[in-house]
């Protein structure tokens, strides 16, 4: 059962939330600019898989548990905050002067790192699970299976996110040669690192909903 007006309202709201700048956008932009298209796509795929995993968790009721259990929320929250602060600190305090794209683009190690960077960023953020629990049910039609339809909406959100990442990557990759200049490479690393640390601190100091 699909309520078209309600579905269109969800698409509009989810699209707005998707394009709002955040840690996911920062990771994809930096990866596309300094590491190239392939690794940016893999980072985006990892981010979206993390969202999809939270969608599955919410449909199975784990998201509600996260919302109800302060201990579970706190454990995941601090793990996610620690990861973001660690990742951001490396970029902030040890920025690279150059990025040898030809030596790393397409290598198994670089590809795996890009994918896991995106995946862990979302898997270790409990706010995504709580967000799905509170946001998705508002767009479930009366009479529909809440779990199944919520997962459908989560998949739709993932598709919107993939489309947005595709736009970001297409727009950013052509600027790669400019941004790979030593001074700009260091600046971009520091800016991205600062953003990640800020989000990590914000996550660590946030209270359970």
C-alpha cells in the first residue's frame, strides 16, 4: 500500500536532509577531490551501506531498543565519537603535502580504506538509527506494515543519497588537479579533519533522545 502524496512528502523531506552538509558530505568531497572518482564512489557506497544497515536494524526493532536503552545508545555513541575524532585528528594534525593519485587509485588497499571509512562513519553513529525510528514512521500509510514500509523508505533514502553523492563526485573530481597542490592538499585535510573532530565532539556530548 503506497500513499502517493505521503511518499512525495517523504522524498521532499529526505532530499532536503540528504543535501544538508554533514560528515558524510565532507568525507565524499575530500575523497573525490584528493583520491579520485573510484575511491569516492566506494566511500559513498560504504556510507550508504551503513544507512541501509540501520534501516534493517530499525525494521527489526533494534532502533527502538537503541532509543529506549540509554546504555546501548551511550556505548555506540562513544564508539562513533572516538572514531570520528581519531579520523579527524589524523587529518588535522598530520595533513599531507601531496597525494600521489597514480600510486594509490584503484589499489585494493586504497579501495578498502575508502569503503571502510564511509561504512564505519555511519555504523558507529547511533543518531542515524534513532533518526530512522522517529522520522520514518511519520510517512508510513495507515494499514501498511510498519517494519516493511520503514525499510522501503530507508532504501529510498539510500537511493537519494547515492544520487546526491554522484552529483558531488561529478562536480568535484574535475577540480582534483587544482586541489592536489601541496598547500591546498594540506588545507583540505585540515578543514575535513576539523569537521570530523567537531562532529565527533558533538556526538560525544549529545544526550540520548
